[in-house]
C-alpha cells in the first residue's frame, strides 16, 4: 500500500487529569474519506485539533506523506496543506465573506496593502462554484444564514489547494438540500485525490460518505473498519459498548 | 444554500444610499453640527467664529490622537486606562530631556537645533516601550488589560512625578513648542497649498477607486453621486482652510515681531494663522491609522481578533504579539499627544493629561467603537473627540458651572452609546 497521507502514531493529550485522547493511532490515504464516530466527549474533535494545530499533543508523532511533521500552531498545519472546517466555523462575524476566506493569508498589492478588490473577485468565483445563490459579499458574515456561513467556511478550506481536509460536523447546521451539496463536494474533492477526515454523529450519513470509519470512546480508538466490512449495527455497538465485534470474532 | 432575499429585484435606492455615505458617519457629523449650532445660538454667534473654531481644533488634537489608538484597543476587546498617565510620563521625560538631561549630560547648550528632535524621538521610544511592556503582560501573560492599565495609571502618573520631583518643567524648546498649536501654524499661503493638495489627492483616490471597481466588474455608484461626494469633500477641506485662514493674528502679536509675518511694521499688516502644525499631525495620524485599519494585514487581524478571537487564532494569527503591537502603538500615540499637549502649555506640568484616559475612551465610544469588540472607526473616534471638546468649551463659553458641565458630558456619553445600540439593532447585527 502507498505511503499514507497522514499517519498519527500513539497520540495522547490530557487536560488536567482527563486523558482526552489516549494513545490513538490512525492513518489517512490520498483519495480516502475516513469518518470519526463516537459520543460527545469521545475525543474526536480533540484528536483532529492536534492535527490542525489548535492543540499541542503531549506525546505521539504525526507523519505527513512519509515525513515526520511538527505541528505546533494552526499556521504549521496550513503549511502542510491541512485545512480545517471547524464545528464552530471559526468565522470573524464582523468581517465580510472575502475577509474571512483569506483571513491570515490575505492577497496583497505590490505595496503590501490588502487587495480587497482581488479578494472579493476571487471569492465571487469560488462561491459561484460552491453556492451559486451566494450574493451577500459585502455584508459581515453575522448577517448570513447558517448555510451561507457554512459555505464561507468550506470555501476557505477548499480555496487554498488543501491536500488534507478536516471537516468537523460540516452538515450539522444544514438543511437537506445543503447537506446533499456538501456530500457532492466531498465526492468531488475525493476524486481530486484529497484525504478527508470527517466527523459526524450521523452513522447512516457516514456509511454513505466514508471509505472507512474509526470509532472512538473515552479517548481511545475502538476500531477502524472499511464501511463495506461492517453493518450500521456493528458501528452502533462499537460506539455504545466500546467493543469491536470484528476484533472479537 | 438558498437565499430568498436576493430573489427580489433590487430595491430602489434612496438619495443617501446612492451616495454610499456611511449613515453612522452622517449621524455623527449631524450631532456635531447640532452641538455647534446650539452653542452658537446660546453665545450669540461667538461659538462659530474663526477664532473659536481654531481654538477648538487645537484643543481637540491631543485627545483625538490618543483616541485613534484607543479604537484598536477597544476593537480587540481590551481597554487602556493608562493613556493619560503614560502621556504624563512621556512629557516628563521629554521635559527633562530638553531642559536638563541633554544640556547637562550631553552638553548640548539650550536652544541647540538637535534638542527638540532628540527629545521627540526619545519620547516616542519611551511611549512605545511602556506600551509594548503593558501589551506583553496582557498578551503573553493573560493579565486582563483593565488591571494592567489600571496599575499603569498609578505607576506612570507617579513615575512622571518622580522624574520631575513634581515640579513644572519649562520653558520648553522654541522649536518644540511649535507643535502646540497657535505657536506653530502654516500661514495663509501654505494653508491654501496644503488644502488644495489634500482636495486633489482625495479626488484622485475616489477616481482611482472607481476605476478599480469597474476593472473588477463591481457595481459603481451613479456619476452624479460620485460628483456630489467629490464636491462635498472638496468643500469641506477648503471650507476648513478658509475658516482657519479667516482667523487673523491680532495686531499686538504682530507688533512683537513684525518680521515673523513678513511685514515691515505692525501697522496695516494682516496675517492669518492658517492650519496649526498640531492639526496637521492629527490629520497625518488619522490617515495612517485609517490605512492601517482598512488596508493592511495588521488592521485586518485587529478587527478579526475583535470579532472572534478564537477564529483569528485558528487562522494562524499571532494574537499575543498582535496585542503587544496594539499597545505599543497606543504608547507612541500617547507620546505624540504628549508633545502636542506640553507644547501647547509651553511647560510640562505635574497634572498634565489627568483624566485624559476617560476623555479618550469616551471619544472612541461616542464615535461608535463597541466595547464588545470588532467594531470601530478612526474617523468616528476623532469626531467623538470633537463632540466632547465642543460640549466642554461651549458650556464654558455659555457659563455653565463646572459640576453641570461634567453632568452633561456624562449624560451625552451614555446617550450616544444608547443611540448606537438602537441603530445597530435596527440594522440587524450589521456593523
């Protein structure tokens, strides 16, 4: 098998006395969607935040494309072409869509000033692809609907040619139609060879979108299985009982 | 990801919408003009004389300069209670520097042409250093800005006292006091040149901004609206210059040194003050701070951090270092305001800048800076400072007793914020 895009080896982090992620190893290949499942507080988001640089892990290693990576900040993570769509969306509500899309990576004029016109026209282009109805480019994102805000966050992750995409509950705030659009987008990005970590509570949705699902409970990885090898019931029992029926068999 | 509101045809644009002038800016200018007109009525026309407008502008400069920095502080959800005290420490250092340290230690004799410039550079550095130190405590050590700068208020006020032994330091250098206002002005001819150049530059920027918009295929406002805005801006700039130029130097002042006003003798000599250097400094500060706010990454990060600190950090912005930069900037502006305040008096006094922190915060807040963060404008803070100063000097002219003056100013502060909140509610979360 080819070198994995991402390999997290024996990763742990504790907050106070709580071991939020306990010795977890997981990998992700190019063109693969790996779903992370588990109860609230199982450690899914925490695991992923170590990859995106929001948290610093206590122990363990991260390897990107066969090389050991040091990720101490969100900026480091971006340098490895890792993009994250956070559950909270992480948008500055008082700024418009273009400013949010380019936040931290503003386009500048030759004089070093931010080039709002160019950023706005780039935003128009990508929004026309992701969400053709999106017209409120001048408004602060606080004035946008949940779906529109989500599409700004997605556009930000997709625009910069990510190799690795982390999506934390990307469809939680969305309606049926919008969820379908996100699913379509995930399929398209997968075809382009991106590796995607997807976090969700919706087991059925995960079975459709993912190639592999990994289940976490109390900070530990219970198991990681290809979706065609397991049933929805298998996954549910992993989530609830914290036991991998496959491994037991 | 549907969007119902865009299905409708675009609503008819009103006159003001076509002009694309910020409604809040309009409201503030309206409030300022209302204050001026009321006082003009109450003082039988003494408020809106060239002389009083000249005085108002030089009285506003010091607080307005600091208020532009306070905007960035408040936008990032901090506060700076130490600006008045910081100003005092800076003027104490600068006062001692030019009257004692440079002459006695470096051996530059009083009146040496380098003294004012070394003094100013030292003052600005001290301001930057103290500001950065406070920012470091806030950003890297997580001590609330309220506490750090409350401590700073006590510390710097009294460091200034210690440096000067509480004495009044002066007279200050002759070149230094040119920054104070009436002692240093451009005169009529240069004021016109500066005014016309400023108008020309603004027109150029409006025009090139329109061209950029057309290049990118963005909608532009109709031609007549563009010209109306241009006419308004040109009128405002040239009107201001004309007013300042209408304030002529009293004959008794000319009599002291007619050559200064290029006259043989005081008799028949008419000279105008024109634009004070201090006002030019404020205008330069306003332009630089506005460019920082709107056109640089630094400004973008300041507003992003104010809007959502977590998002800013997740976007790779170093919010801790950002805090240091912001407080260092405020420190520099305090020093700059200190140059102007002490030059206006001609002395460093022990109580210089007392209560300025409250005036500066009030100016920023009246100017629409939201304490919840993320929202604020530089021009708003300057207009806020103007409104405060007009109220204060207007009431003094009318003869309102001191306690009532402060009661009115306090009430206006609360009222202004209430109006701002109502305005924002109506616009539904828009800033």
